C-alpha cells in the first residue's frame, strides 16, 4: 500500500489551494494495480488517510470534500485470454476485455 499517503495528499491539496486560492469541493482518487485481495485494504486504510489529509487542511478540521475512489484491479490472467492485437479505440472502458 502507499506509505505516507496523508502527507502526500496534503501536499497536493496545498498546491491546489496555492494555484486556485481555494480547496476542491470534490476529489477523485485513482488507484491502479490493486489486486482483489488488496481492495478492502485500500478502502479501510487509504481512504481514511485521504480524509485525514483533508481535515488537516483547515483549522478545526471543517474541510470535508466528497471523495471518489476509483480503483483498477490488476489483471493477472487477462493477458492469456487475449489473442491477437486489440485496438484501444475499440475497447469501451467499462467493458472487460476478453475473447471467446
């Protein structure tokens, strides 16, 4: 899992605030390469760290944006299912890629 996530998120929020003079109302956090067994850990360990970084951004901890966590699961076996080249333009992001 990601170490020191709270300070990393807090640093990014500071940069955002310095640039735009405000904090974001929503945060979309993309997490790539998570195995199915790690997904629960991402939700129970990393999401609270993101929230903690947000709370630290204001006196009294009043900053609580909406957070969306998008996680992709590591495809360990999918490469063996795909035979031949696949054009990225033909693949819908919500459709699993496999061949019959």
